[in-house]
C-alpha cells in the first residue's frame, strides 16, 4: 500500500520538481557574463544621442578616467565628476534590476515621476546597457522613457537615448 502511494504520488512530484529545477538552472547558463573591470578614459566631449548618459558617464570630466572593479557580484565604479569631486558607486549585480545578456550588463528601473505640470498618470523607465566593444573600450548606453496620460485621457511619451565610448586606458 505504501509503495503504491509512493509510486503514484510522491515520485511524480519529485520528478516534476527536479524537472522544474533543471529547467530554471539551464536558463541561467544562457546568460554570458563578462568582466567589465578596467581603467577607461572619457575622450568624447559629448556622447551620441539626445541627452547625457544616466548611467556611469553622465557627469565624467572630459579626459577623466573611469575605473571599474568587478569582483563576484559587486561592481565598483570610480570617476572624477565635473564639479571636482571624486564619485564612487557600488552596485550589487545580484539585484533583480541587473541581468547579463550576451556579455552585456543590462539595468532597468521603473519609477513613478515626482510632481508634474498637469494631473494624470505616468511611468518612467530608465534602462542602461554596459559592455566592452571588440577593442576593449567600455560602452555605456542609456535610455529614459516616460509614458502616461495627461489629464488621465491624453496619451503621451517622452524618450531619450545616449551612447558613450570610454577608451581603454593603455598606460
């Protein structure tokens, strides 16, 4: 009797659980991680695109260096800001806002805007992609999109994109 219960209910449940775990585990291997560590130089006066980058490169001194240190799941970024202060940011790459896709580090954050001219509803999305090009240069791409309804009836969308190339420091 106990053998029948085990065969008919418990073993299929265990098999299903193992199948689900194996399937979930397999999806993680499709994400190619890349080590972004290095020292890079901002040689561009302005990035390509609509606005300055919202991720890494937005306030870097022209000709200034950017140092990335990636250890395990932490990414530390150090650079000199245009106001003369040194900036150091640390990111936990295990956060659900970050994901690896084909060697690029992807970031996405949705937030509700604060304030506004007219009443209504809006959602802002900030996205960033950080990767090394074939020459070893660091390429931060960023975008900002705001979608919503002005006065709760008139649809609108505002969007900006930017790409910057930080040259690999050869010294």
